[in-house]
C-alpha cells in the first residue's frame, strides 16, 4: 500500500473521470473488481478499517496497486462526486500515470 498527498494526483483522477475510466463507491468498485477491469485502487485515509482491509487484501490477491490518499470528501470531489471511500481506475494509462506521480513522493506503509 502506498500513501500519497492527493494534490499530486487529483488532476489525473479528474481527467480519468471525464474520460469515463473511474468507478467510485464501494459496491461499484467491487462489481468492477469481479469483472477484472480495475487497474488501480485509491482509498481514502479516513475509510473504515473494514473497507481498507478488504481492498488491501483484494489488491494483493489480484495484483492491483493500492494507494491511500486524501479524505473521503477530497477523494469524492477529485472524482466529481460526493464522499467516496474508494475509487477504481480502469484504464492502464491513467493508472500508470497516477502510480508514476505517487512513486515520486512515496511513503511506504
């Protein structure tokens, strides 16, 4: 799990949202995980322990990177929505761009 300031990636999340490559919310992300279309998971820092543990486990199980960044409100606003505990990036290009930004200022957990 990687931790990153949301400021570093919020523009990329916004671009991905406008391109239709973001899924947000617990149930929607779980559905896309079952279909195998999620390439990157971004969790809110204030997400519940249950949600954090579930998505960290799923990330390890499926080989999907997991980033923790921002609060639920900040994460939701970055995706053009209300509060969101988790968002999934479904495009490889956006996922790799976000990961590149995060790795420049990474804090490992």
